[in-house]
């Protein structure tokens, strides 16, 4: 699954829109209030890990690192 679809899935699960998420990011984490800026990050694959954490934060999520099973060495 690509990052864009995964994040959009979380946005839909929260019952919000990309525009509302961008507004929350602008207020809470001082991001640009431009929806195309976030969309461009998804398209280019340039979303930084720190930005992903802030994005998860406004969606009420945590990014969790989980140890893989033996088959994923």
C-alpha cells in the first residue's frame, strides 16, 4: 500500500477531509495551510518522518513500530 492511500484512509476513517486536516496541521503544527502542498508531498514521496508524526497527531493516531515475525528477516 502506498503512503498516500494509507494516510487518506486514516483521514476518511476520522470522518474529515484533506482540507480540514491541512487546517488542523496549520494551527497545531504551523504547517502551510495549502492543501496542494500536502498533496504534492504525497505525489513526490517527500513527506518527512517528522511530518508523518505530526499528521498522525492531528488524526488522533500514533505511529507504532512493531517487531516483525520470523518470516520477515
